[in-house]
């Protein structure tokens, strides 16, 4: 997972001297702090995207092994999980960084950016179960143990549904519109 240092602290600590000086310039500080929050969120989502890609690669290996073992029906189910994972990965990679247009009715504040960062960190933490199950599934398939294949794929599919639903709620969470 991520290091002990929060993504926002990491970005703040790596700010260049000029950026640190500019933090004391009136008006610039708020802008720069928002930008640092966006950068921290990007770090979290990039880490999340790499984790999803690693799992996609493992699922692709599982799929190939299932095909080589002539388990076409099980391989078809694995392919559906991969397609679902691809769709979610694209959403994560192309998600908003928290910018609002000059004439947008709803502006993105520092609090909104903090919620976005906290939401993405929580989403990453919650995806650990998916990551763990993919590893278990791959180890079993690599060991030619196929009896739990349908069960694992069903559970992975449900986990991806929950992950996608949560990620789709991201805009409302960012803007503070989530249900209480």
C-alpha cells in the first residue's frame, strides 16, 4: 500500500524552494495548496491504477491457464471479470482532478479537494480485499486447483461492482453531496 506518510504530506515536503517562497505571497498560497491536494490525489489514483493493472495482468494469466486447461466456461467468466476491471481502470485513470471551470455553478473548494483525497485513499484501502483474492485465485490456478474458480470469479465480480459503484459516487462525495 502507500507509505506511512500521507500523499498530501509527501507532495508538500517535495515542494521546491521557489514554491515554498510563493506560499507566503498573498493569494498564491490558497491556489498552491489546492494544486498540492490535486497532486496528492493524483498520486493516490496513479497508485490505485497500477494496482488495478497488476491485478488485470494476474487475471489475464489466470484466463490463459484456464484456456490451456480446456476450461472454456470458466475462462469465459474470467474474461468478463477482466472486461469489468478494464472499465473501472479507465474510470480511475480519467477521473477528474478537482478542477472547476470559471463559470461553473459549483466551485471546488479546499474542503472538496480534501474529501476527494480522503475518498480516493479510502477506496484504495478498500480495494485490498480484491487484490488479496486475485492473489489467492492465481496461486490456486497456478497449482492446477480449479475447484474454486467460479466462486472466486463471482466474488471478484461482486467486489468490482461495489468498487465501481463507490467510484461513481466520487463526484457527489467531492462536492459534499453524499447521503448522510
